[in-house]
C-alpha cells in the first residue's frame, strides 16, 4: 500500500498535525456546545496566537536570533503562553463585539453565521494590513535534532514540543471541564441554557469563559504551528477548516471527540497524502468532511448538542 | 425592613456603575471605539518585520482624532435622529400612505420600471467614461446577476451556499471548453451563445450532485460543506492542468455572435453592446424570479424556511424544494459565468475563489435577503463603492475584505433585513426577535419526545 | 363497549406499536382502529404517549415495533411506518400541532393557501411562465382558500398576519390550513388547549361540521373532557404508553382503570385530575 513504506515516520508527522488539529478543534466544539454556533472566526484566533508568539520570539531573540539550552525552554513556553493569551483575548473580543449583540436581540441563527464569516474576513484582512502580507518564520528556538527513534522513524524536538504542550493542555482542559465550577457551568449551559440560568448560572459569563478557553487553546496551537511552518495572515483558513472537520468527526460538542477527531484526521491525512499527489492534500480532509456529514453526522463519539429541541 | 431604605436607587448599583451603563454613555463609548478602529483600519499598510509600524502611524494624534471626530459626528447624528424620530415618523406617515396607495396602482409601477430601464440604458452611454462603463458590466452587472441567483438560495430558501462561485467557474470553463480554448478539445465547437443553455444544464446537474446528499443537513453544516466544495473546485481548476490549463487559464474565448437569418451581429471590443445584452438578461431573469417568488414554489420555500416541520405537514417535501432553489441558483451562476468568459475572452482560477462567493453574499445581505430588487441595488452600491475606491486609491485593494467583513458584521447587528428589505423577511426577523419562530432553516428541528 | 360503526370501513389500523427513546418506552404495544367517518378521541394523563402516537402516524417518529396501515377508499393499504411526513400528508392524513405551528410571518390567507397547494402540480417552469395550468390552479387555490376561511369563520381576517391573530383564531386557522390539504383523516392535537369556554363551544361545532359536512374522519387528542364527551364517537385511553380502555365515552368515563389513571387509586393522597 502506498503508505506502508514510510509508515512510522508518517505516523509521527500525522500525530504532530493531529495534536494541533485537536487543539483548534476544541475551540470549535466548546463554542458549538454552548451556542450551537460554528465560530467561523476561530481560524483567526489561531492566527493571532501565531502572530503573538512570533512577535514575542522576534523581540526576545531578534529576527535572526536563536536560542539554546535552557533559553530554548523558556522561549517556547513563553511563546505558547503569549500565543494562548492572544488567542483568548481575540476570542473574548469576538464574542463581546460580534456575537453578544446578536444574542441580546435574539437574532436568527443565519445572522450569527454571517457575522462569524464577516468577523473572520475582517480579522485576517486586518492582520494582513497591519503586519504585512508576506509570511514570516519564527526564529530558531531550539536545535531541532532527533531525540529518539520509533521503529526506525525519527522523533524530533519539534514533535515532542507539540506533543507535550498539546497533551498538557488537553489534560488541563479535561480537568477543568470535569471538576471545576466553570466546567460545570459550561456543561450546564451546553445541556440546557434556560434551565441553567434559572438555577443561577450566569450565562453571559460562562459563554465568555468558554470562548476564552477555546481561544487559549487555539492561540497556543497557532504559535506551535508557526514554529514548524510559518506565520502569515492567511494561515488560519485551511487549518481552521480541517480542525472543524476534526470536531465534526469526533462529534460536535463532544470534547473528547474533538481530541480524538483531531488525531484521527491528522493521521489519516498524512497516511493518505502519500497515495495521492501532494497538492491534493487538502482534498483528503474535505473528503472526510463530506463523507462524515453524509453518513455519520453525529461523529465517531456522538455529538453532544446543547439544547434539546 | 431597614429603617432607612432609599427606594429611589436600585439596590447595590453604585452611581458610577449607573453612569457607565446609561445608554447614551454606552453609545458614546461605542462610537469612540469605532473611531479608533476606523483609524487603525485606515492606517498605512503594514511592513513585514515591523509589526508596530502601521498601528503606531495609525494612532498618531492627528489621524486618530480625525477618525474619532468623524465617528462622533455620526454619533451626534444618531442621537439627534433618535430624539426626533417619533415626530418625523408622524409627519411622514400621511405622505407615506399616499405613496403606498399610488404604488398600488399597477400602471404606476409599470411606468416606474420603464423609467428605470430607460435610465439604465442611457446613463452609462451618456455619462460614463470607459472605466465606469467597464465597471458597470464586469463589476456591477455580472455581480447583480450572481446576487439575484444567490438570493434565490439564501433569501428564498434560506440556505447558506458559500461555494456559490464554483458554479460560476463551471459556466466559464464550460464556455472555454466548448469554444475550443482549453487543452482538451470538444467534439464540436459552438458559438458562445449556445454555451448558455449548456452551462445552465451543467450547473443544474452539478447543483443536484452537490445538493442531494447535503441539503438534508443542518444549515451550518451545509455552509461548511459548500465552502469545502468551493475550495475543491478552485483546487481542481489549478491542478487539473491537462484539462483546465491550470493557473494559466484559458485564452481567446470568442465573443458572442448572432447569425440568424437576416440578423448578423458580432459583439466585439465595444463594451456597451455587452452592457445592453446583460441588461436584457438581468431584466428577464429578475422578472422570471419575481414570478417564481409569488407562486406556489415561492410559498413553499417560505414555508420550509419558516418552519420545516409545519411545511411537511402541508405536504411540502423540503429536500425537493431546497434542491430546486439550489439548482436554480447554480444555473444562474453558471449563466453569469458564460457571459463573463465570452466578454472577457480570458479566464483563470484566481477569479473563482471562496472570497468571491463571500463577496456575492455581501451583496445579497446588504441589499436584502429575499429581495430581488435589493440584490441589484446591493450590487450597484457595494461594487460601485469599491470601484470608486480602486479608481481613487482611497485604500489599498488588498484591504477590501476588511471592509467586506465589517459590512457583514454591521449589517447583521444593525440592519439584518438589508437596505431594501423584502416585506416577508423584515416581518420574519422582527417576529424572531420577539421569540416567535426562527426566521430561517438553521434552527434545530423540533420533535420532543413528550406526550 | 364498541362503537356503532361496525359496518364502516377501517381507515387506520395501528397494530402493536412500540416506540422507545433510549431508555424511555413512550408507546408499548399500542393497538387501535379508526373507522371511516368516526370521531375518535385519544385521552390520557400527560406523558401517556398521545402526541408520540400522532408523530408515529405522521412519520415524524419511527416505531421500533409494530405497523400502521392506512386504507384509502380504493382499498389500497398503505403502511405508514417509515413514510416521510410530507408523503403522509399527500396520502390524506393532515394534522395540527399541540403548540400551533403556523407560518408566523405570513397572513392567514397565505397560510391556508399553502395547505391548499399541497396537491397542486405547478412547478418552477409553470410559475415562471404563467402557464395555463398555473393560472388555473392559482384561481382554484384562491377560491378554495376563501371557502376554508369562511368555514372556520376567519374570512374577515384573511389579510392579517397569523402571528397577530388571537389564540382561538390561530387554532382555527391551523385547522383550516390542515383542511386545505383535502385530508381523509384529520389529526387534532389538543385543539382546545388554552381556549376559553366560548371558543371551546365553537370548536365543538367546528369539529362536528368537519365530520358531517366535509366527511372527514377525525382523530383527536384532548384533555378537555366536556369537549371529548360531546363530539366523540369513541374514546381510547392511554396511560404510560399502553391502551387501558376503549369504548363509547359514557362507558370509558365509568371505567375504574381510567378513573385511577387520572385520579390515582382510591386511598392515594392527591388528585391529579385532568378531567374537565
């Protein structure tokens, strides 16, 4: 088969992409859970994290600088945190400025979707306007050497950075959702917003916080993505669409589903791209999207939609 | 009961908080914020590698205060309007009713439309220079046609098709193919006029193929799937080199010609004949779709859009009608594609991007969802504005999508029914905001398992 | 205990329907038969499965077990399970909804017209070109719509927005719209809910007229016992998804199982009367 020759190396790359997709997908799924809205502009939240991390590392190391040893660790962690904070802020503003007024007015669902599209276009064009339209590279944050091998395929520092960051964040999220008051609030609003508010849950605050959490994860993913690829104002569109596919694949509204969906998508896409020409890479994800929506729209783990009819 | 209860003040709210949440103060701060955003948006283009350049220049006091000033000017106008709104409405009510009565007389409407058409014919010829004539055909005319077609899908049937431009591409490439300008040669070549029915049929089929498996999905999923489809067509156009000539595109597509008995006419380099042809098609299609709207089909679309379950109870098969709308929209788009390909004689994949789909959507939303007249007006206003901007270089063309996005957000927040609303749509939105109905096909279908 | 419709044709045969949602069994082995021209009422406490039964009849829910057969005048038996809702309507079964589902932004006239257009054949081509069939159907449709509005007493309000009509009028409008589809069987889901006594009396009359003058068979879900007793020929009682009694209204009223279902067993504390 076309992908068996390089299987393990493809798998490692696939996991790498998969972790990133998972982080972004969580943002989509969380927001969909509480608002039944596809936050189209989440791809720009991802992008803003990329830019924030980029600027931080450029400022700290100089555009052509590099870091080694302990400084590497510091810069990477700082970048992830700053990227996350940027994402969280953009997500927060998005909710406040674009979606809340519509919620106040009980606008029809189509309006939310259209506003989301508008926000997405506004944000990425703004980034292009403010920061230039060329793509930029993140300075070298570490020496990307091979750390160990798995069945002959090399695992590099980058793979570990992504894996560790992603797993830590997902564990943290799982903990927060399952055991904290905030998490309780999110689950309550996702199940039945009206009852939740009658029981004293502050819907507005929960929704805000949900956006922020999704934004933290998406922004962090943006920086992580930027390290291994590049940062540009259009970087959000394709990963965003693929992450949404992952969220649907796992079951929209289902947090564990988004994590699973991201990883599955990353793996399948990477295995699959060896079977077709490289320029058809994106088609694989779209193909999965269409197939899932046609044959199992509730996703692998089943969707957890918010309100009952 | 406390001895000293100050019932004049709500419990717990400090004076400062009250002040900050007062409506006028809130609108003031909102407009100041809008001014700041406008200043940032109108700043100089950023420089790669110098992230603070654009913002720091944009926030220079002169520039910043200028835009805050402009925003506050709007704010004052708004405050003034809110103050006199009631009186103005009272004064206008009488004449408004008179206008309505006059409009009710059918020959008045006919005269109005005829005058409009005459103006439409004369103005570009007499008053426009070359640039504006070109704009009228390519940017406004073609896009008006596209907007009318998309309005059937979005406005009448309530479906969000984000890959709409894909059908435009199919129509254009079909024209290129059948006139022999693609690497793959057709079994016979034709006059581009005959590409019109071919494109319509091809797009209907494509619409059915895309729609049949996807139209039963929830509205937001449909939007994403159509987005993916649009992207897919762009990828195909660029990558299927041997068929589509890849990113180089197709050249030398012949212009329309008519050789019918005694009538011989060739469209050539002169732009105005294309304009007249386009005008005829727009009027024709507008008229046909208007009839469609006020027929059994149009009512079925409205029923499906408002309440799919109730529509089914009235014997209306939702999927069939959604497919119909989709196919009609698709064929209109393909039709426009043929016109464009033949007029421009050159096409390439860069014109058929998802961004263009969104642009058409903006025209529909701005003009008014469900309002055919609105689509035309939307095309004129929005495209006209962008053409003006491009000509005078008021801002960098690459920034256009910032404004597109801002318009979408603004319209949804302030005037979701568009500038020339369809009456039904305005009613639906108003009712939805009061909790009655959901005004579109996006709400989750009901069916609660209770007795 | 049986109706005096022994000679009439069976229109709908519900045979041993079981409907489950996850762990909840909404209908458990429910069987009933409705004869042509009969007015049959389904009553029972809240949660008994009445609307679920309607939803099974109209194809909204698919029961896991059992079958439902609709036999038209030509003798052809149509299985209703798994039929799509719009096809059920086109077959001749119309319904109203517990929560009134009118097309809010349309006028009363437009609402009914949509119902009337159910069986028409005009398509997009006919509509765009104003073909003769389209024009004929428009005329006939308008005429029939006015007739139906007259029938329910809403002629004068034809051009009002349905959302702005008073509650009782909305109910009647929904019935008119359902009648527009020329049904053989009309399912009414709690038509008297939320109406005042005068409106209830009008409703009684309307139902009788639908049955007598239009010859439409009626299947009614109701809580209002007076209405049930006065118009119904036969009653079926559901509780916890099962049929617990069946027969002529007077008999069912006295049936101890029914009394217990509504009021609780003798000796139990509070009454949960849904009657009257």
